[in-house]
């Protein structure tokens, strides 16, 4: 079955970016001039996703407004002939159907995904976490969708992170099947280095069968007293085959200040309108550090 729908959980408080996120949703913080969540939505559009559900929470109306039409602004820009700005203002809102639902209580990623049950129905679907921005020739979620077409079951997006970083991620126990594809044997959420089965981490992209909802409904509170998607996936893996795919592309952890700064610098250096002047500035300060 073709993957038509995607879910973006965006209900967290964004405490690592306080005070900026006290009144502004973390997902609206820009990498240069584009909110981080728009990079995720553009990835979904590029992969052919038709319907998108963004799971928000109280105080995040800016997310809804961003993907709505701004008639007054667009009218002024159109009247003034500012076509480039007009295109930027419209963004991707006319290229994909964006829906919203509020997670009334923040009880974990698994709890947030469970809110998508009626939206998804009985279809396989994509989950895309807003803390992970991936730059790649082929959309990251599109790579997983291709693997789903071949495997017909859940596929997790993974990359090697090094043993020194395993305690930050969900780590998979897996066996290589072919090329970049692994068959999953198990998964551990944020293990100690000595307990990690590998250094292959799940990094914010999933294609999941609808059977996950039954597992989520039975998943007890786990790490941090929250309902963890990882725990539900472990339960699902006991019922059906599951795979992990080492996706191509550079991934930025936008949920950390270091990752956010790295993305800002790299994205600026990749833009023709900023590259020359910005690279000259960086060269000018290198010797002063």
C-alpha cells in the first residue's frame, strides 16, 4: 500500500531553548529565514506525502498560522510585484494537506503518535520528528518509503552515531540483510555504553504499519514516566518483521543548541546569496578563536 500520510509530533515544550521558546514554539525557530518545521514538511512534500498531521499542544497556534494562508500579506506582496517574497510567504501550504490536533497532555512520543490513530486509519504511515533535519539528494523519508515498498513492513531510519553517543538515542540490535538494510532483532532506549547492542541509532524517521496503534494502547509508561514509541516498536517487532535502513544524507540534531548552530552555518554556506560574504566572515574570525 502506498504511503500517503505522515505525522509530525510537535507538542513538546522545547525547554532546551528557553527563554526563546517561552512564547515561540521551538519548531518555529528559524534556520536562517525558514522555520525548522518547514524543512520537515518540505521533505514530506518532496517524498510524495499527500496528507500531513502535525500534533501540537496549547500555546502553539503559530504553527497553525504558519501553514495557513495570510491573505492580507499575500495581497500586499502580490500588489507590489514581490513574487519571490510571495512564494516564500506561501511556502508549502498549497502543496500538501496539513491537519492539526492538540495533544492535551505531554505523556511522551508514543502518546503523541497515538493521537494520529483516527487520522491514519488502517494504512502504513510515516513519522517525522521535528528535531531531525536531514539534507540528502533523495528525501530521507522517501528512502524509507522505498524500502517499505520492498519489505512491506515497518522500517526505521538509522545511522551509526559512535559508541560514545549511544546513551542519547534508541539503539537497535540488528543484522545486516543487504547493503544499507538491516533486520531488527531488538531495540534499547538510551542504553549505557556497556549495555548497547550496537552504535546504530534510530534518528527521527519511521515508516510504520498501523498495527503500532494496538501496541501503543498497551504500552505502559517507560523511560521518564512517559509512553515511549520505542517500547511500542519493540512490542510490534515481536509480532511482525521489522527493518532498519541506514539512510543517506547528513542529519542535524536541531533539538540541541550545537546541532542548531551547525545547521545554521552549513545552510548559510550552501546558499548562493549568503555563501561568499558569510564564508569571508568565518575566515576572518578563525584566527581569533
